[in-house]
């Protein structure tokens, strides 16, 4: 009897098609594209705060003009989102977590993520105090 149950369980596992976690979560084809964040010396990072929802899938392009080596930090933001991937020059990176992202030259990176907790989070240029040098994410539950 135990052997039959084990054999049946093994057969069901082997016959069940593999489905990635992001597909099971309903993320396939349902990405919301956010307006790009622009990193350039003396220019605001974004036009305003991003109003987003926990549990939804987002794509955030970050563009850099190359005028200076620039960094975005946001440990609170990155610890409250699930990062699906970071794409840089058509290379996909699937990190367990991030603290910051730094650009040494002109280019673009795209972060796809799902907010997992409501709150107010930010990405900012380190060492700056101006409101235009931070990107606010208001995450609703």
C-alpha cells in the first residue's frame, strides 16, 4: 500500500508540467511600465512620486546620460520589493537583493519588481539633500 502511494505521488510529480514561480504568481504578461528615472547631473530624477500597489508587477527603466558617475541607493525600497530581474545591456541578472545600483557611463538598466509591503520608499543619489535627487514610491496595500 505504501509503495503504491509513493509510486502514484512520484508519477504525479513527474507528469505535472514545471511552472516558474513568477508565472504561478500571475506575473506573466501583466507588467506595468513606469516612467523612466533619469540620472543626470543637476536634473530631477523623476517628474513626481510613483503611486504603485503591493502585489503588482512593475518595470522601471533607469537612464543615465553619462555626465558623471552616479549611484542610486535605496536599501528600504529594495528590502520591501521582490526583484525579478535587473537588465543591463541585454544581460539579465536575477539577484537575491540589492542595496544600490551605480552607473559609470551612459546607459540604461531596467528593474522589474513586485512591491511586497505598503509604505513610502525612496531611491536617491547618495550625498544629496534635494528633493529632486530622490524618487519616491508610495506603495498602497
